């Protein structure tokens, strides 16, 4: 009996162990399916999200192998008329425009950089720097409400890629929207221009882009020594009836040997030149950033004042016209003799005259209000003029002393570069550095 009970207990224990094992294996299978399956609804499981990320990381990255052109963006032409007094009467303040000329060049540089389609994009004081592509800008309009710029693009061969005007009207309510705080209302015009230039870039072949980069190097070299490198350049003086010639004025006739020691010297000098211009970018950035707060206030104030002037002028014209009509009616009524109605006519004449006089008086008051807004706008322009006068740019780590504004310092730097080149070309020449 005891033996039978013991056998029953053993069988029961085996059944329990088998049940537990089957249960645990089911749990493991279920757990595994959760990790491997994607849910029908709801968030993905963390394990599947990790696998997706790993799969994405495993995909080969698409690498842009096209040669990337280095871009020069000279400070904009401020677009000032010859008669500066007339310009101020038209609401254009010279110092503000000159400040905008620096700012607009920097804003376009940023927009071009953001496309990722170019190599180094540099703002320079003028168009004499060496680059593969040149983007020249002129300010046509800037009043807080409307901005217009004219853009011309040339490559280093002096072939003209495009000339196009870009305009933007600040949308209604832009300045009231808190999301636009510390945003430049003009940004869309620079983004549009940059994207358009990128579209023109797409039509250029890789071979053409490589040719431009090689030409840029030789043109830089020839600016230091025509005798050594001028032979590699060819000037094309062919006349073309096409608005944009397919050929530039300067093309490559040949390339110097890679073992040419003078070429190596020029390359080392060019690296120094690029580093100098790269250092200048910080000054343009700081200039633009320091200008931000005052410029945003000017943009908003100019926008509101321009609207107020427009509304006041329209209101004044309407009031003046109505006033003249009422006075004219009074004169007509007073001069009419209609017998029994003479008293009525006189009363109407007096009423019309008083009404017309009041309307004309109100018109004058509204015109004065418009002039007040115009004067307030002028003060905004003058206040920013004082704040944005040119400043001396210092280069503490430079090997020579550079003084004056950015353009003057740039010219001094180029003269110093020639001294460096001469010293490296003729080692007996010694340069005293300060």
C-alpha cells in the first residue's frame, strides 16, 4: 500500500514538472514573439525600434561626390542714388543702407551655406578675392514691408550664370506673431535667391566644376606672377549675341606641373589667404548679430509707420475731396436765386460751407499726422545710422598691423601676401614682421 502511494506521488510530481515546463516554454515563446512582431496599433516595442535603427544605420550613406564650388559674396551694393539728399527725402538713409549692404551679404552667405550645395561660402569687402563662384548683390528696396535685391552670378571664368531680381513682401501680422520674435522678416528673400542659384548649379557638369576650381587656382597664382602663370590662361574676346555667353572671358590653356615649386608656393600662400578671409567671417557675423535688435525694431517700426503714412494719406485725400465738394456746393447754393427757396438755399449754403471747412481742416490735421509718422520714421533711421557706423576691425594674432575698415584691411592684407610670396620666391629677401 505504501509502495502504491509512493508511485502515485512520483507520477503526480512528474505531471506537475511537465506542466510547469510547458508553461514556461509557452511564456518564453510568447515573450519572443513580442520582441519579433510589430503591434497592429499602439507604439512599437523598444526591441523592434532598436532593430529598425540598426537597419537604418546599416544602409550605406549617400555621398555627394560632385566638386563643390567655393563661393565669394562681396558686400552688397547699397543701391544709393547719386543725389543723397533726394534719397533721404524718399525715405532712404545712407548709413542704414550701407549697414544693410554688409548684413544682406552675410544673410545670403548663410542661406547658401544652408543648402549644402557649396564648399566654403565667404563674405568679402569686394569682388577681388579668389573663389570659384561670385554672387553679386544690390539692394533695390528695403522699407520694413518690402525688400528687393538684384542678384548676379559669375564664375571665375567671368561667365555670367544669371541675373535676377528677388522680392518679398512681409506678410500681414508677421510682427505681431510671438513666434517671429528675433526673426528677420527678410529671410525668405535670401532663401529664395540661394535656392535659385542651386538650381542653376545643377545644370553644370562635374567636369565643368572641376575646370572652374583649377582655373581659380591659376588665376590666384597669376595675380602674384603673370610671368610664371599667365601662360596657362587664355583670354577670350569673342563677341556673343547671347545674353549669357556659354564661354567665359578667361579659360585654361594648360596646367602647370604638379611638381612645379612655384605652384606649391602659391598654394601655401592661398591657404593663408583663405584663413585670413575665414577669420573675417567672424567679424561680419558679429556685425550682423550686433545689428539684430536695433534692426528688428527698425523693420517693425518702419513697417508700421509706412502703413500709418499710407492710411493717413488716403484718409486725408478723401477728406480733402469731400471738403472741396461741400464748399463748391455751398457756393452754388448761395449763388442760386430760386424765389421762395432763397432762405433754404442760404441755409444750405451756410451748412455746406461749414461742413466743407471742417472737412478741409480735418484733412490738414490728417496730413500733419502723416508728416508726424514720416518724421518718426526718419528718426528711426537716424538712430540706427549712429549705432551702425563703420568700426575698426582688429586682428590681434596677425603678423602685421591692419588698420581701417574691412575693405582697407583687406587691401593691406593682399599687399602683405605679395611680400610673403616674394620672400618665398627669393629666400634672400627678409620681411620684418611686427
